[in-house]
């Protein structure tokens, strides 16, 4: 029995060695040339007109904003008779970077972002938005309706929510006001953070994640119209000076700017 088992083992090993040797010979005989290619059906490059790339951020409820932005982009595309590509980003800094690098053709900037980067990057001003028949808006400093806070000074040492470092109504306007009053903005509040949405800043106050916030008057009016029960939960304690509404700009060197401006 012992010798029989040895013979079986030897036969198995021999079979494996022979199979491995034959496989090596077959592999060695295969000659692969990566230079020989052929097109794959259905993957030909799209040779239509290059789409107009439009960059925007969501300043209100993201679901609602996405719908309005899509309507705006598609409407512009119909007027220009060309495809459009909508690029949504979180911050105005990202919009600026897309325009500066040529990765976006036109963008909807905040007033603050245009003041900071518009001339520096040589953006072409195409249009100013008119909302509610007004070419300007305000920054509102808000607190909870249940709060005992009555003035901006009452927010000293409190938790505060800003919108975006390049938003006039959601950051720069209040920074300017505090400096003019002789305050150091970085030391005025106990803690601050950016929400990157006026809608989120409002909800931060409503849900007690912040004692106060500064938001766009247009965002507040939108809330009053579509979510009045939410608007009733906040109170305005300070109104900042009016500023021009957010501009629509084109990147440097963009062709056909006149047609785009006319369509806008």
C-alpha cells in the first residue's frame, strides 16, 4: 500500500510538471502588439459645438436652487442655439478658480467676489441681476425670534455663522461694519464658521447651532414667501447698507461675449 501511494504521488507531480512546461511554451509563443488598435463602436468623440460652461453656487435650498439654475442654463442655451454645461460648486472661490483657469466660461459671482477678483482676473462684466425689480440688496444680521438679543453688540462673545468668505451680504459687509466701529472682527464673536449657503445659515440660527448669522435679504424674502413658518422663527436686528446684486461675468478671452450678453 505504501509503495502504491508513492507511485500515485509521483504520477501526479509528473503530470503537473508536464502541464506547466506545455503552458510556458504556449505563453512564450504568444506575441502581443499594443500598437495594433481598432476603434470601439459607440465611443467616437462628440464633434458637436463646444458647450458653454456656466458656473454657479447654491445660495438657497439646494434642491430648489438646482431647479432654477437648470432652467436658467437651458434658457440661455436655447437663446444662443448651443449646448450648455452647468457647473455647480460650493464656494465662490471655486467659481473664481474655474473662470481663472478657463474651466468655466461664465459665472454668477457674489458682489464681494467680483469686488475682490473681478478686475484682478480681468473678468468681463456681462450683466447685473435684477430681483424683485431691484438691482440691489441688503445684508441682514439675524437671531432667533426666541432670543433676548436686540442689537449687534449683544452678539459680542456669541456663536456666529457666516456664509462665504467672498460673500458681501454673508461676510464682507459685516466685517466692514465692525472695523468702522473700531472692532476687531476676528475677536468680536466667541466662535464663527462658514455654512456656504444663506439657507443653511438661517437654519443654523433656527436650530440653535449659532446665536446669530448674517444673510442676504433676498434669501430672507424667499423664506418669507415659501416657508413663512421658518421666517417667523428668526428676527432681524441689523440691516447693512445696500449693495448691487450679484454680477454675471465672463472669463478673460472668451469669444462671442456680445451674443452671450445680449441673450442675458
